[in-house]
C-alpha cells in the first residue's frame, strides 16, 4: 500500500499536491453551504446533522471546562515546586545547557529587554542559558539593536549573540526560515566550535514576547534528565495571553480569553497537545531532523510531524505544567489593533497549508504505528476544517434552513429545529460561566485595574457572534480558500507594542 501511494505522489506530484490543498477548504465550504443545498436535497438528514453538531459543540464546551480545570490545578501545584532543587538531585545537571532562539523582527529594544530580564531571573543558572537573537538581515536597525542588548546582557548568560538571516531565493520569509538559519549558526558556534555537549542540550523556539515562569528552565532540565527518551520529546507549556490582556480592544480580549483556556486545557489531552508558539526540544533531535524547514511560514506543527515521521512514530509532546505568558495582538490605535489580530489569525490559520504534506507522509512513510498516526492526522484535519465552518453551523445554520425551505419548516422536525438548537446552545452558557471562573483564578491580579472594568468583562462576551466571525471564522476561511486556489500567504509579522 505504501509503495502504491509513493508511486502515485512521485508520478503526479503537482496533481496530488493540488488535490490535497483543495481538500480542507472544499470540506469547509461544503459544511458552510450545506444549509442552502441540503435544505432541498437532504432536509431531514441536514436537520439531524445540525442538532448532532450542536450537541457535539456542547460536549466540547464542557470538555474544555473539565480539562482546563484539571490542567489549572496541575499548574497551581507545579508553581509551588522548587524545580531546580529537584533537577539538582539528578546526575549531570551541571552539563545541561538550554539554547533559546528568540525570533524577532522590528521588535523594540524595550520589548526584548522585558523577555531577557525574565530569563536572567530564572531559578536555573543563567550561565547555562544561551541566547540567540534571531534577526533578519534586511532589517536596517537589527545590528544596532543587537549590539545594545549584547552589551547589557553578555555578563548574565552563558552566551548571547545575534544571527542575521539573509533573504535566500526559494525560501519563504518568516519565522521558520529565520529559525532554521539561527539554529544552524548556534549549532556551529556552541557545539562544533564550542564546548557544549549536544547530548545534554535543549533548544527552545521563543517568540519575542514570551514571559516564562521563573521555574520553566529548571522544570525543563528536570524533565529532560529524568526521561530515558529525552531525545524523542518536545516540551510544551501553557501559552496564555496575559501580558497586555487589559490593554487590547474588547473583541481581541474575548478571542484571547478562549485561546488561553484552550491552550491550558491541551496540556492534559494527550496527543492533542502539539507544539505551538513557544516550545522546547532536544538539540540533538533538532540536528537529527535537519532543523526547521525553510519553505513554510508556520513551523510549530511542521517540526513535530517532521520528527514524528522521521522517527517512525517514536515522538511525543510532553506538558510543562507552567504558564508562558505572551502578548495578545495589539498595535497603535483601536482599529489597527483589530487589524493586527485579524492578520495574526490569518497567519495561524495558514497552518492548513501543512495538511497536504502531513497527509502525504501518512500515506507513504512506512513503519509508523497506524492508529497513532491516524489519530494525530484526524485531530489536525478536524481542527482545521471546523475552524472556518463551525461558526456557521452553530450560529446560523438552523435559521437559514427555515428560510431556504419554508415548506420543510412546517414539518415537526423542521419547525422545532431552531428552538432545539437554541436550547442546546443556551445550555452551553453554563460552560461559559465556568470558563470565566477558571480564567479569573488563572489570570494574574491587576491592582491598578478599575473595578468597573472587571465587572464589565463578562458583558464583553455579548460580542461573541461578531468576534467569532470576524476574528476567527473569516480569516480562517480566507486562508482555506486562498490555499484552494494555489495562492501563497504573504507573511505579516504581528506588531508588538
């Protein structure tokens, strides 16, 4: 079977790639338009599908509450642990060195100082941290900014140095190509020409606004040293958007609220936890899989699946039960901040462009456990297909069906469909109340925030229908459609204010 698909992809490389690029968008558009064509062709089946999906959405809401609550408790417990003390009890802790690639493009010195100050205060010795300022050669101010930061911080860390990624023909401008270049430079400088032992080194992909918990790298060292399969692991903390959550527009705050809870909940969901945003792995593993790819914008899922298939399924993502706080998308001015959030969602949803490669690997890489690779593949495909389509099914599908086919709406099922769908989704509001409580317990206190802002926060969720469309479904749908027509996404970096 593997040989058949390998020959198929080899003989028809363009046709198979285009078919796989069209598939996610085709499925999304099929679901979105189903209330129109399905109202005439299969009205009863469509009505049951809408009800089934609403129940599924209700289940997902309460499952998010359950897993976010469990994960939050584990995070609270982990925050009380002296992880460096635990790591010191293991042999070879003095050999462990953490390399951090901090991706930055047009970030201010002040923004990077915040991240570096937090790193300097880690419980793990700063002299065992090595900072790579991954910059773009095309940015005119990059060298000046790197000189300022190296002068200020060179005495604090084991090393700190910049890399300047050149524009290379055939590469896609963005995080992944910059990171690949920085990783190769770091490997030569720290291992080939330096004295670090790659057997005891980790590397972390770090966004410029990442604020780590002070125990993160001690926790990582403990997990790394205590795991016999350390070179087959990624480590992922809970990515939360707490840095500036009260400074962004209300629509962005609502979207970031759900993004934070979702990423917290993922820590206890097994193989649903994949690498995203800021994560860590063995440097030896990164070298073995030949670093990040340079033909892609979003690199986090890609690097995991690349390693997963090269290692024949012997690859896992382990949770770090600590929070890594990042900025919610913000820019100068209200409208520009909303535009910035929209473009961030466009970039994130462009991860659908990796699906053709993941599907191809699923078909033609032999020796990978079938059930695990299938589970991983289905999770990713389902998430990408439902991202642009679920808003339409949950919000308007039942009512659209009544308008499109008024004759069917006079049947028992057709008449009761909008009421049943509404009742199911109203019950989901109980899950939202639970989410608000979990978020309140997780969010750092802000003594300077006026009380009326805290009181008004729950009422901002009245914006959910509009926010869900303009800052989630629409950007994802445009990404899917753009991929269907074979067009590439132009990389736009998220502003940091």
